[in-house]
C-alpha cells in the first residue's frame, strides 16, 4: 500500500495545486474577518475567462491574466456588497456562486454555436506553476501576514476591528484582492494546465473544499498545506484505483476525496478557534 501511495505523490501535487491556491487566498481573506463562500464562483469564472483569453490571443500567459481578471470582477462584486454595503457574507457568497454557475453555463452554450470552445487551448508547463503554489506563495504569504505591519493590521481586522487604527475596510479590500489573484490563478491553472479547455461547473466544489481546509489548518499556512496535501493524495489514490480496475464502482471512487474532506472537518470540529470577528459585518 505504501508503494501505491508513494507512486501517486507527483500526481497528488499536480492535482491539488489549484486547490492550494484557493486555500491560500481564502486563508488570507478570512484572517481579515471575511468568509467568502463565493470563492467557488470566482474560480469558475476564472476558468472560463482564462480559456477565452488564451484562445483569442493564443497566449497562455495572457490566458492566466484573463483568469485573474475574471476572478477580480467577481471579487469586486462581492467586495461592494459585503464591505461597502455590509450585506450578509454567507448569503452574498451563496448568491455569487449561483450567479457564476448560471452565467458561465449560459455563455458556454451560447458561444458553443460559434465553435469557440472547440478551438485548441495553449497548454502551460506544469513545472512553471508548481513551485509558485507550493513554495513561493506560502513563504511570501507567511512573511506578509505574520511578519509585517500590514499583516498585523490584517489579522487585527479579523480579531478586533475596533482596535485597528487604520481603515478596516481597506485591509479587507486588500485581502480580497489577494484572494482574487490566487483564485484567478487557480481557475486558470485548472482550465489551461490540468484540462484542455472549459467545461460547465468544472471547479467541482474545490472552493467549498478550500473553505474546509482553511478550518482544518486552523487559519495557518502550515495546516493549510497539510490539509491540501491530504486531499491531493486522496484524489490521486482515487485515480490510481480507477486505473487498476479493482472492481470498485466508479461513482464510489469519485466520492473518496470528498469523504476525506468530511473526515477532515469532523477531526477539526470543536478544536479550532476562528478569528473573533470572522463573518461579522
């Protein structure tokens, strides 16, 4: 069994990369006191805008910029509603997810008539993104959030907003912008590196899984990396079991990573302390 686990580690790292990027973004924004359930919608829109941009420009780099732009539009909408208008964060995030699913499905079906989604998509070399997601970004975020004056104000915004001398809304807006960058990269990576284009609802709940991993990791990067690695191994083992044809029903194997996510949440339940002002308007 250990040989099987070790053999799927490279696949686990590749498969879990978009999830890790989403986890890093959600961790930062929750540290500022915002729960963004709309991260699923941000990633989904990013997958579509990345593909459309890459197909129109024939550039994978511009495709990634397009993915970040799509996520930024959703982050802007969420920020206006939650930060400026002080709407309920949970309701707003849920509504944005529904909007993203409906809008991307509509655009996909409309543009299919013009054959734009059957054109070839420039592919990204995986070795260009993996070090960024697993090494560079975690180190940079750890320094930013825990070792700078900005990070201190950001964490204070999530713990005790009344004690923050600087504008709390400004800290949260910056955190949301960081999340948009990372969620946009996650969506673009999913459609331009792991897949060969866009498919309806292709994020498949990764945003919600990112939320659970942030909780499991106790809002710290080391825990988030561990939780993402566990989920990645579960997903990679699912692929390996499918390939080995052990006679296990296909749909049961698809459920393996999500069962692992539930177990992660059950193990973390009751033993974590969220930022005090998390979700507070």
